[in-house]
């Protein structure tokens, strides 16, 4: 892995609520209410992000426009966090955006998924709602966060040291 001393910091900007949007149906329409309701707002937000990045000389990695990131297999059971493959592809996208040689095509579609029945998909939706969505809604309605009462993993900002891995800090 190369180290590029031109970069002194890294910032990831995202809204977990809208990750995984842009799940298009075969007719070109969007799958869920979040797509229909938030897509125009997201397009406006991305235009602002691009403008700010241009003004400040920042690089932007466009995951929103990558169809492969809309594949449900890129997302964990909570539909909020990436799977190992999703993380690998995001890392590759950042790597390439920094101007480093491609090691893989991060935008390549996954192999075709096994088709599951309508009933199995609804059961998975119900499990998701029970285990993840319901508790999240309950926390928001009571003004709590999933991080309330948890200590910070790294409460102090520390400098980046090439060669040191995050697991060495844990």
C-alpha cells in the first residue's frame, strides 16, 4: 500500500437513513418510499457537496451513482451498515479516487443472486422491522440514541501514523 503525503485528513460524509437508496425497478421507477420522497432532496444535497468540494479542493467518491451499491447483499441485516464486501468496495472506490492504481472494479455487479420467494422476502422484512427498525423508531421517539451511555472508542483525537492498523489501537 502506498502512502500519499498530500492528504492530511479524511472525512466521510453520509446519512445512514438514506444509504442503499436508488434501488430501481425494471421499469426505471424507484422501489421504496425513501427513494421517491428523498431522491430529489438527495440530488440537491449532492450538488451542494460537489460545489463545496470544488471550492475547497476536496475529492468526492460517488457511491450513490453505483448500481452495485444498491444490491442488498452489500448491506448487513440492519440495512444500515455495509457487509465485508460493501466495505471492500468502498475502500477500493476511495483508493481509486485518490489516484492510486485500481486493484479491482468496485462498480462491477455481483453475480446473480438466488431468487427468493415473495413470502421469504416479506419474512426478512418483518425480521428487519422487529430487530432494527422498530427499536430505532422507539429510540427516536423517546429522544435516545443507540450511542447513549456508551463510552467513545477513541475519546481523544490521535494523529495518523502510516503502518499502524486500527486493530492495533483497539
